[in-house]
C-alpha cells in the first residue's frame, strides 16, 4: 500500500493552525446539561481570546446565568448571601486561570427589595467582563428588571448611601489590574424601579482609592504623567484628593487638595 513519507506527514502537521490539533476532541459532543458544566464548557473557549473578541461567548454565559437566576428567584425572597451562593454555583466548575466571582446585594426600598446579582468573569489577570442583573422582589416573588455591564476589566463592589427621594441609588466600583498601578472606576447609579441612570462616574483613576461616608465620597489618586515625571526626577509625586457631597442630583465637589504621597 502506498503511504506518505514521514517527512511529508510532519510538514502537513506543522502547517496546521496553532491549536488545531486536539480541538475537535476538546469540543466534541454537546455541552453538559447542568449549568456549571455548561458554563465551564463555554468558558474554556475563552483561552487565548482577547476581551474585544470574547462577546459571543460571554453573552452566552450571561444568558445562561441570568435565566437560571430568573427561574431560581421566581418564588423566592433571597438574601444577598443566598444570591451570591447561587451565582458562585454557576461558576463552580471553572479552574484557574478561569474564574467567576459573585457580587450580590439585597436592599429594601419603598415596597420592595432591590436585588443585585452580579459577577466578574475572567480568564486572565487583565481580561475580565462583568454583569449586574437587577431584580425586584415583592410579596415573595422576584422578577428581572434590567441588566447592565460595568466597566470592562474590573471587579465589582457596591456601596449604598442613605436613601432619599424617589429613586434607589447605589455606587458600583472596581479595580482594573495589569498596569504599573491599579486603576479605579466608579459609577453612581439611580434606579427608578424600571431603569438605571448614571448620575456620576469616574474611570481609570491612577492608583485610585475611594471611601464612602454618610453624606460624602472621597477619592484619592495620582496623575499618571505627573507620577512618571516626578519619579524620573527622584521625587515623590503628590496624591490628589477630591471630596464630594452626595446631593439629590448626584455628586458635587466640595474640596480638592494635594496630599503627601
């Protein structure tokens, strides 16, 4: 029987696209029926994919997780701990460097409880996407109201000022890694029971930090170019502090100053 020389076979193998060998085996068969298995099946497709190209996969994962939360929460009044546990379950089969980190809240407002079911999905230290699903709970029943995606490449944290007026207001903030200094992003949201509105935001504060008081917010940060030039000259750069008052319209600057590094 005629056969290709070994050298010819080697050339054919080397000419295949990177990752082609074994790809059919890795993706063979349908995804698992259970949610953690299905999420893991999809998330493995993110290896080597840039964040900008990951939307087809991350959207599928989002749809699965949100649908599961809708079904699970339909006849429940869950606490934030229970919601966090349910989101963690969805990502329980992921293995490093893949990870899914839950971030949840449940806050009373008017005649309902506003529930935030959020997560950060990452596959490198830099490539991360996130989601916040807002549910309304009344009389033992919960329904999905809206979803939003926070700033890409960050994790998720929440803070809640004293509530007043006709809207439920909350802060979402997160840190982006992967550069010489971490970057802070913050959005102040207003929720009227149907829609989310951005009242104020700050993105990519260089080495940024934030603290929340009863009626104020304080941010400190470095100015990147100033930091670079001062470091090059052997000097410590100043840190910049801004104090905001929380107002019905959002945030209003009260004072700004430089503080020692």
